[in-house]
C-alpha cells in the first residue's frame, strides 16, 4: 500500500488522533451491533411463537368455516358475514428501539354483547360459523402484534446490516490504513533524526579538524 503523506510531527499527531477516534468508534459500533443482535433475536423468538399460535388458531377457524360452508348455502354465509357490526380501532406510533424507530400498534375493540357481535339470526346459521368468527375476532390482537414484531425485525435487520458494514469498514480498512500511516511517519521521522544526528556528528568532526 502506497502512502502519500507529509512525514511531519504535526501530521503524526493528527493521524494518531484519528486512529484513536476510529478505534473508539469501532468499539462503540460493535457494542451497538451486539445489542441490536440481542434485541433482534428476542423479537425473532417472539415472532415465531406468535406465528405458531396464530397459524394454529387460523387453521381451526378455517376448518369451522369450511364446515359452515358445507352446511349452509353460499347466500346465507355471505349474508351472515356482511351483517357483522363489530368495530375496532388501530393506532400506530413510532417508538425508538436502539436508535431505530419501529412501529407500535395499539388495537382496541369495544366489548359487545353476543347479539351485537353476531347480529344475524342463529336459526339461519350453524355453530361452526359462530366458532370461526369468534376465533378470528380473538386472534386479531395477536395478528396485530405479529405484524408489529415482524416489522420491527425487518427494521432492526436493516440497521444491523448497516452497522456491520461500518464495523467492517473501520476494522479492515480505516484502522489498518491509519495504523500503517502512523508506522510510516514514525519510520520517516526516525530516519530523519538519524540523518540529522549523522550530519551533526560529521559537522563536529569537521569543526574539530579545522580547530586542530
């Protein structure tokens, strides 16, 4: 690696200062990366657990819905589903997590009586349809949390990759280059000092010879 820099003491001081700053920044970024990874793995485990629960309940709801479709006419199923009066409020806000802004979802569903939740007449439907609707309504908070956790995982993964690239750039590019520059300047200054010392000794010899 060719180094083009003025071999002066001022330049040596500047380069050493940059090197210290780079080493300190490298440590901070590695600590940040490790903390991000810890948070990311916690979220991954939570997402996996939620997904397993949601998929299990969705499977049950799908099974009951298929049974309801088999027992009811298509028109009766569509009419029952369209008559639902349930409402919910989804709020989203961004919160900081390890210097990364991630979404936080707030799901609110007002409590309803059985008649309000199932406004259709039970005489025209089957219990499988009620169970399917009940399961779907019950897992909505989990679905919302799953979406929140998976989005946070995605954002943290992006930040981990950016941090990893910065750590590698410092560790394998900038710090070695600055260290090599410090060694180069130090070597050049030592050579200059030895050259000056040699010239000074020769000058003393010349002066002594003239004096003699």
